[in-house]
C-alpha cells in the first residue's frame, strides 16, 4: 500500500512524498527533471525485501511546488532535512540519483548524519568541473565554460550509451507505470539550479562521511567517467564503489536488477 503526503518547508514550499511498505526506511531522491515515480523498480524490490520505500519529489520536480526561488543545491539539502524531520522516519538510508545525490551531500554538509544509516549515490560525480586534480567531471565542463555550459539544459556529450541504447529502459518504465511522463521533464525556470549544481565540489563531504557510503557508476554513463565512483570514496572510512556494466547514467532504470542487487546488498550490510 502506498500513502501520499505533503511536507511544507520553512520557506512555504509544498513537497510531495510517497511511502510504500513497512520496515526500515529507505529514502529515494531522484535527479534533475526526474520524478519520484522513476524509482518504481526500486520500490518493488525494497518492499519485497521488507523495507519502507519513501520517494521524495524535490522542489520544482514531479508533484511538488515549483516556486521562483530556492534554485540551489543547498536549499534542496535543507528541504530533504525538513522532510526527514517532518515524517519522523527514524534511522534512514538515503539513495540519490544524479542531482538527488548532490542534494543528499548538501544535507549532510549542513546538518550532519544524524538519523542517517548510510548513503547511496547513483552515477553522480562529486565534482562536476574537470580540473588538474579531478578528471572525473562532466565531459567537457571546465572553469572556463562553467557559467554557460548548462544554459540550454543538459548537453549531449556523444559519450556512453546512445539514446537508442537507452530506449528500452524508458520503455520498461512507461510500461510498468502506464505513464509516459513518469520520467518527468526539464523543470521550468530552474536554469540557476543547474548552474549551481555544476559549481559544487562534494569530495570533502564524501571523504568525511561517518556512515557507510556506496557510489554506483554506470560503465557507459553519458556524462562522466565511471572512475568517479572509486575516486570519490578513496578517503572515505567506510566507502565502497560498484560499476554496473552495459549501463548508462540512469543505472536504476538501465539495469534495475543489477542495481537492486547492489542496493540490497549494501542495505543488508548496514
């Protein structure tokens, strides 16, 4: 059984949250433009394994409000903390896909890991801009072009899985949900959020994490090298990395069975 609720943030934004199942809570936070419904294959696996799957639509995403303010990753991190506090879920595992992972790192940076059991990042490099000490950023993104790189949305890189190779994943999702809009669309008026996302560097937050961390990478990610996962947790006390083969950026959709195995193994270890 799935329940739907709304959490009102401190700045007056209504966030949509759905919860399915019972047991220890696993909170799933989707990436840029994606909706909570994009986690359906994980909800199925988690509830079957005895977990409570809680899916959050970030502000300007899915069924949450799209205000003309708060378009920065730090605000999304605070939103997530407010959701956890409002729902009183107890100790939770946090799973973030793409920008959803950055929202989690923002929350931990601001508020620490209280009530958090572990973190899973799904194909999100901790530093988007490539530099002399980090070659695992978004393909082609540098300090020189960072201000305009995402002016027209997320650019195609010509790397990783092609759109044709990715199509079966989206077809499966639509067939499962019966809704062609399940993946969402580019949120209107959120260009500033993309720019802010591109400027962040969460490597120190990942390194200082005092809870277990799993970095999942798609071997054929369209956006950055899979090597980001191993590099990100090199200095993390309890960090591990998994690379899923024949898999693009949307690992939870491209290879749901393999991703769910990695996720459930991590949760079991907690």
